[in-house]
C-alpha cells in the first residue's frame, strides 16, 4: 500500500516538474521572440522616419 502511494506521488511530482519546465521554456522563448520583434520594428520605424532607403544586397538586383 505504501509503495503505491509513494509511486503515485513520485509520478505527480515528476509530471508537475515536466509541466513547469515546459511552461518556463515557453515563456522564455516567447519573451525573447517578442523582444526581437520590438527591436526590428523600432529599427524599421527609425529608418522610415529618417527616409533612408533600404540598401539592396548584391544578389538583389530588382531593388
């Protein structure tokens, strides 16, 4: 009887730990992604305010 209860609590602890790590990883990746998008939007806004045309790379002949 005691072994099955111990096994159940170990399962609950392990599952809860897995969920917590997954949630933490999801929050970290999401916040990093949002931060990068904000930086890109800020750079694009500054570029638009200064009327700087985008420079084409050497392979982008159509720009």
